[in-house]
């Protein structure tokens, strides 16, 4: 489980959801068979204990970063900011709020060149702070990639096949995932900046869910669970533990079995979901375990989410 955090960046607000390497592979731009979407890049996507991460190049230095659709902004580690030739951005700062609600201001650094799969996203100003937890990788994870960069394209997650693809629409009429040959679901997204929020029905209750690849598991907020009748005495009988947020505060979580979860027309019976405090306006997070069970296409341009079961997964 990854704790939630909220950012506000300078004068323009950034809301961030749960934040909580292979050699640089470059795929050249190729036109799709239908000449609608254009594949701009495809990079290797790894699932390291629930941390979905990809190779990146920061000012020419190879690193890895967590892919976080729940975050409206990206993040850079202090070590990378110091070692990778970045410059302090004196015109920008970021306020970080952890799960305990205590905020602090962190500096921003300017990354002149920020590449993913050969695509250049820089120069870009990124807040500098440490993630509460990262997997052990080589090279090391040096932060996260958020919606500020991801939203420049349609983004396709295929965790089962180990790929993250960036697509560009050839025309304004382009819609739907390219080259998907099986039945899939289309789910409207709420307009929430670069954050991806969809409706989820859980045991007959309509919840706002942050589609959050940066969260390691699906999390239902304790307040939403209580509104559904899952009270503290009920949770006390469920297994669980403690997690520490970015601000050092500990939070209690439990694993609870619900009856039915429905996203679009897809239903999942008896899901076991994490119930924990979520310092956000949403009711739940759809985390990396949900991404691993699906092929996911996020169209930031049309505010649509397309979903189909991953290879080997059925509902």
C-alpha cells in the first residue's frame, strides 16, 4: 500500500494522488494499421512488488521512475537533483501534504532533458522530495512520472506484457484503443486536471475512484467504507497492519472482503480490498494490482478510460 499525498505547486495548483533499469529502449514512431493513432514510443514497464516503473533519461543520466497516473505532477529525488546536473528553480516551489495532513514546502529543480523511450519532455520544472518507499532496482528509482507529462499523449499500460506505450491521435475524431482485438469496456472519466478519476460501483454504492498506478494496491477510504456500513468494529476483525506516510505518520490499514466491484460493465465478485485513510477528495484508489490484471488505455484528450482483462485474467 502507498500513502496518499497532496501537492500544491507555486501559483498553479497541483493535486497529487497516491504516490505512494533496463537499458534505454527506444521505439521509433510508426503509423498504426488504421492510421488513426500513431505509436510515439514504447518502453519497458516493470512491476517490482507493486511499483510500476520505467527507464528514463534525466539530462543524459539513465534512471528509473515510478509511473503514477494518480499524481498530477512528477517528482524527482534529492539524489537525482544533486547528481544529474539539474538547476534550482527559484521561481517555483511545491507544498507537499502527507497522510497525516502536515504540509511542507519543497524546492523545484529544472531538468533540461527528460526522455522516456526517446520522447523528449524537457525542459521541465519538477519538485524535489524523497518517496516514502521505492523498490530496489538497477539503476535506482529516482522519483515518479505524473500526469503533467503523461497527459501529453494517450497512454497504454500492459503490465502482463511489460510495456508502456505513448500514442498520439492522428485526427480529432480518433477514439478508442488502437489494435485491441477483443471486447473491452469504455468508462468516462471526470475532468480533474491531469488526474484520472472514474466511477466504481462497490456493493451498490457509487464511488469516485482515482485510477492510480502509483498506489501498490486498490484502497477504499475508511470514510467511504464507513458510509457503506463497514464500521471500525468490522474492520477490527479483518487482517491488516501499519504503514508510514511521506510525512512519517503511521496509518492503520485492513484487508476487507466486499461483495461486488463493478467498473463500467465489468464485475469482480468478492474482491479483497485495502481499507485505509485516504487524504483526498476521492473514495478509493485503483492501484497497481488492478493495472496488473488489466490492459489499460487512458485517453487524457477525450477523458475516456478503456479496459480489458489482461492475458490470463478473466472476470
